[in-house]
C-alpha cells in the first residue's frame, strides 16, 4: 500500500512536469519576461520530473526504502504552487507577495522532498550499498562512485531553493542575491549533477553496454564543483573562468562517455536519442559559457546559452528518459508510438536548433519558427504522456 502511494504521487509529480513543458514553450513564444520561462522550464518541467523519478530511483540505488512514503503527496502541491507563483511573479505589475509565496512554497516542497531522500539514505551517504544485482556485479564500483554524488546534487537543490527564497524575502542572501546564482545552483548543480550521477548508472544499462569509466571519473567531481564556482563568481573574473572550465570539463566528459556508449550499442531505442541530442546541446552550451568567461557576457547570446542548457541538455535528456520509463506505445492517443516519440524529439531538437541559429544570426522570423516547432513537440509530448498516465 505504501509503495503504491509513493508510486502514484511520484507519477503525478512527473505529470506536473510534463504539463509544464508546453506551458513553458508557450511563454517563450509569447515573449514572457526572462524569469517566467526560467521558472516554468527549470522549476516546472525539469525539476518536477527529476523529483518524481528521484522518489523511485534514489532509494533503490542506495538499497533502501523511501523513509516517508507519503512525502511525494506532501511535496507536490507545494512545489507545483511554488513554481507557478515564481513564474507569475516574473510579469511586471505582479504583486510582490506572489513571488514571496511562490518561493516559500517551492522551498518548503523541496525541503520535504530532499529531506525525505536524505533521511532515507542517511546511513549510506557514500553509496557503498548500491542495490546492484549480482548479475551486474562488475558495474558495482561505478555504481558506488556515482551514488556518492547524488547527495551532493540534493544539497544543491536545497541550497538553490533557499537562494531563490532568500531573494524574495529579507533572509540573508547567497552571496549578494544575484538571481542567476540561484538558477545555476538549481540547474547546473541540482538537475545537471543528477543527470550525470544517475545517468552514469542508468544509461549504460539502457544501452546494454559496459560503461567507459575514465571520463566519468572526471565528469562527476567536476560536475560537483563547477556549479558552485559558477554560482558564487558570476558574472566575471578569474574564478568564474575556472568555474566555466570545470563545468565544461564535466559536460564534455559525460558527453564523450554517452557518445561512446551510443556508438557501441546495438540498441537503437528512440528514447535514447533524447540524451544523445541533450549531450550535444550541452556541449554547445558550455562552449557558449566558456566564451562568456573569456570574452565577457554577450547579451545577444545569453538566451542561446539558456535555451541550450534548459531545453537542450536538460530538457531533451529528460524527454528521452521519460519515454524510456514510460513507453509511448502504451498511450491511447494518435502518435503514441516509437515513431511518434521520434517525431516529438525531432520537433524539440530541430526547433531548438532553428531557434539558436535565428538568435545567433538575429533573424526574428527564424527564431519564431524554431519556437513554434518546439511548442508543437512539447504539446504532442504532453498529450502522449498524459494519455499514458491515465491508463496506469
């Protein structure tokens, strides 16, 4: 009964994230103020899906049962209302109390989720017990190594959420309260490090390959250190350059690993194209970030950097993994198939590519075309996934 409750509410948490994706793309298309798309994309989409799956994956990866089975039911209303409040607060004229309440709800919800997961693994923080089966005993050293970085990612989620809350209240800020500090802690530190750590375990299994380990021994510690260096030293300076280099090393090393696994694998599941497109977008994104670190932040490329990270590296990876966890063929609407999933990924990745070209070249019509393609893919994705959830 407890497991069924956890599973049901974890799936609902994922569903909230799925709905947030087309809402996010609509906000981008309509030109909403910067804070609104960031809240919808990062808090609404990426982190809701990440938290929903974390309730299931993290305990099993640490050979534990979730300490409080009703935690997803407690955290979801708070994080959903919080993400919506922070998104609405981005519009000019929005009452300040909306942003304050939104940030408070979000932070409280994350505290419930992260606190539950931390308490669940409290006696196994190093990940020495991995839950790895004997048939995969040769994977255990890498599983143990990857597990050790999951608590770090959870800490980033908590600190980033506090930074968001402090920015909307008189509480002591993280450094100086500069908003991108919170978004980098949440995106690069929380979501990004979770992708690296959990992906190091999941993705080789999905591809049925033995992982190429050396790049991961670089990617994970770099992915743990890079976000805090970036967040604390933004937007310029020698240490910001160091942070950009460290974060670029993490993403490029992970991308090299995934590309090697993908090439070696005989499995060509459509869902696994999502992480493929994601790591390619991530590689370009850290290149843009490195350009900022060396030559200064270019306002014309800030949106490119943000879109490549949120919709590219994180977004496409999340979409692909959700198709892997929830096979689209189970859905009940037209397009619920592997071919439909391929089209969705194509629309999202292709739309992002067109948008980035348009932004870099200053071609407004091309930007709009790319965003329309991404919105079409996002809407189709939501319809397919929600129809699938209704049948479960």
